[in-house]
C-alpha cells in the first residue's frame, strides 16, 4: 500500500481502531472505565524503579543472589576462577527475562525465569576485552534458566526459599534431549553426539510460556551471537546466513571448541528451539521440542482450542521475520495429565500471511502450513524432509510467502481466549516500498501492537482478521504524520519499542518496553524504559512504571489474586551507561526482579 494513503489516515486512525473496528474484545468489567484506576506517572531518567502513588516496590532477587546456603553472594571484586564458575550454578543468573509461576500448596510457589544473556562490560574487570576460557565458562553458567521456590508473606511480598528442593539452575552445559521431527537428523549430529538426539544447554532464552499440564517453555532467541570461528576463510551457507551465524561471535565463545562453526558446523542447528522444562521435578531432563520450529523465538503463548487441541503462537524476533502457529496432533486431556506430557512432540507448524484492506490498518490473514511436500516445500526447493523444514523454518516461511513483520515479539491472548495481541517492536530496515497495513511506517523506530481474532473464535482455523491496536510514536516531535502514533498515544504516555505483553484476569493489558532511552531526538520525552497498562476496550494507555538507567523492562508475573506483581529489570547500566541499580553507590548494576503491590492491598491497576 502506498505510503501517502497511510498518511491520510494519521488524523483519525485512533477512532477507527478503537470504536469502529470490525471486532472488539469482550468486556470483563461491567463498566469499561473500571480497568484503569491508578494515576499515571511521568517519564523518568532516574536510576531507580518508580511506580504510581499508592504503590510500593521492593527487590525480590538480583543477579548473583544465592539460591543455596553454601553459595557465595555477589563478588564485587569479580574474581573469575573455578570457584566462581561453580558458584554461578548456585546463584540467580544474569539478565532476567520471561518468567512464569507454578503453584505449590498454601502461600508457596515455584518461579521459573529466563536468564537471557550476559553483559561482559559489567561482568568482568576487563569489561570483556581480554576473554579467557574460564571467563567463557563463567558466562555459560550465568545464563539459561533459574528455578526457585518463593513464599508469600502476610505483607503480600514474596521471599526466596533458600535450599528448596525445587531450586535449580539450567545453563549452557545442562544435558537436554532433542525431540520431534528433527531429532536424529543428520544436520543435528555432531562429534560429541553422533546420534543427534542429545545436546548440552540452552542460552539466549528470551521470553517463555506455560503449559496447561504444568511445564515451563523457555524460548531460544539470538543464539547466533554465541557462535563464531577463527577461520577467516570460513564460508557460510544459505541457512547460516539467514540465521546470522558467521565468523564473528559477540561473546568469544569460540574459545570453547563446541561453539566454533568451522569445527562443529551442525552445533548451531541445535539451538533456536522451544525447550520444555518440568519445574516440579528438579531431576527431569529438559526437552527441545523441534516440532515448534527453529527461529529466534520470543515467547510461546498457549491456548486450548474449542475442540481440545493445543495451539501455540510464536514470534520470530528479527526485522522482517514472521508470526507462527503450532497445533498439536493430539488433544489435551484435562483428566489425565500424564497423557499431555508429549503434546508438543507432534503437530503442524503454520506461518501467517496478512493482507490489508484498502487504506486501513486492518485486514485479513491466513495460516500457511509448513509441512514437507506441501506448499512447495519439497526437495527441489531444498527441503528433503520435515526436519529440513523445521531446522530452516525461516527459509520455509519465505518460500510459502509469509508476511515479513516489524520484529514479532511477545504474544498475549485475552482472558476470554478470543483475541491475540502481538508486539512488533521496531524495524529500521523497512523501506518505503515495503510498508503495508500491519507495518505502515518505513524506518520504524517506534513499533506497534497488532491483534487478531480467529474465524469463529476457533484457534485451529486457517483464517483470521487483524487490526493495529496501537502505533507507538512521538507526538511531541512529529505531530502531523504516522510517527506521532495512533490517537491513544499522547505526550503524557508516549513510548517506543513495545516488547513484553501480559493480560491480567480482569482484562488489563500490561505493556513493557525495550527501546531507546537516550531521551533525545526521535525519543525526546520518553525517558528510560517503562511499563504501561492499557484498556483494550477503549484503547487508553497509562504509564505505570519506569526503570533505572540503561535497563529493559521485561518479564511479568501476577499473583492469582492480582495483588502482587513481579517485574524484570534487565541489564541496568548496559554499555556502561552509569547505573548502579539496585544497590547504589559504586556497586555493579545487577539485573533484578522487583515486586510491586498497592499499599492498601488492592488489585493492581484498579
């Protein structure tokens, strides 16, 4: 669609989206205005977490905090030796991200949380400029997943249960099984695993999912940044190029031979999957579910269809990549939990193709099946098996004509399981010729939230309708075109790069950001990264939280009564931007999970 047509829309697009849309979410409150009851806060550049009047916030756990009584607390001297490498397995990992809570009896629960990656400039005295193999091993033990028990006190806040039988670290060295169509394929075999059925570790775990049968899904995202080679003449193939695997690695993990692509060219194929973990059984082996496809996963949002099938929605977080859906082969059995344990082992993967209605930020869509020998995915096209289709899901999706999107990230389904929302974080690579209704801006630095509804409310159908819930933007800088955002974006709530998404059970949509925090030029007036709350019935958005310097706000858990909230503060002070959160002084900034509640003990957001 021509850009000038979208420019004509900029004045009244908000009204079209929120009051004249072809579908609207069902109200959970009798009065739609009851959803947002807090006083919005201002943008901030302070090195702290700020919440509205009538709310209080305190840390739950930070990178390096012990999970076991024999662990050494965070070491400000940053001495890296074998003791430090071993100790990293006993403490909370770095860069908290997606997380879920699993109920235990009484006021106790298990939290499973991703530790996405590391910041060498903060982790080491040498700031990552003189990496050794010991440094790499320390990094490998500092990311992955942390699982720990918490207990909720009478004050509404949680505390970590040290030495709980559930406490566990899962890292880049944890043994895992490879399951599904790609298990045992030639492209999954390595020197260390001749059968192609076992792998060590998971890393760059971004967001997550939670199954109805009580397991945790951790999603591997930018795995390519951990692979490289010293062989300057190494030639990357088509698959490696599409996934970003090349000579240069960001973290110098090629010091560990397993991560040298010239020596182990199949090792990258064993990453980029969704990994299923049983948090209730610390002796269980994590399983990589290859039926869900290999790409740079953000989260895995699960629902059960009307006729009982498991449906998983997933985004591929890179510019001009795609939206996917998986449907299980077998049905969910609520009466027989054991029967559900392998529902993600077999099923059908689909990718989305969107079409735009004339001069509108809305349209229709279809799901295209990614199955070998269907839709042109045959040997002649370079796919000799279903394993090939899944290992190269990106190439398969391009082959069938999927719609490239502005970095598909978190996906959230409303409490009535009707409407699905997805953040499209940004895409500075989109050109004028590539804009369409779902991606209406070239060089998109602000991002948007897209939503869709399956035909007949059936999540297994191949048809859906979609529209844009909001375009983030800066009305202060650009009041006259689409860069200002939709009508519900104002100088009082503006933000960029929506990322994390979660609905509470009352229908509020919580939005977290991972954007530019320079507070100047295109981002003037936006301050540090933040969390907002939206009313999907009216489109109203209010700023609820601002984070410290240099951080991303990511990961969100709400207690069952929606009276306590856990929020992830990732990489404060990244790139040496000057944060000392959470301990102040001259301390090292540390990724932290904070908890928030109302001082009167009420429902959050009300």
